[in-house]
C-alpha cells in the first residue's frame, strides 16, 4: 500500500515538472522575441 502512494506522489511531481518545463519552452522564446530577455537588454 505504501508503495502505490509514493508512485502517485512521484507521478504528480513528474507531471508538474514537465508542465512547467513545457511552459518555459513556450514563454522564454516569446520573451526573447519581444526583447525582454537577451544579450541586448
């Protein structure tokens, strides 16, 4: 029983990690294109 609780918890954290990682892959290039991030700023 204890093992399934850890697997569920790991699954939730894995989902959140990849969700945030995916959002970063979308947000960072947009910020660079708009000039908020980059070598020129």
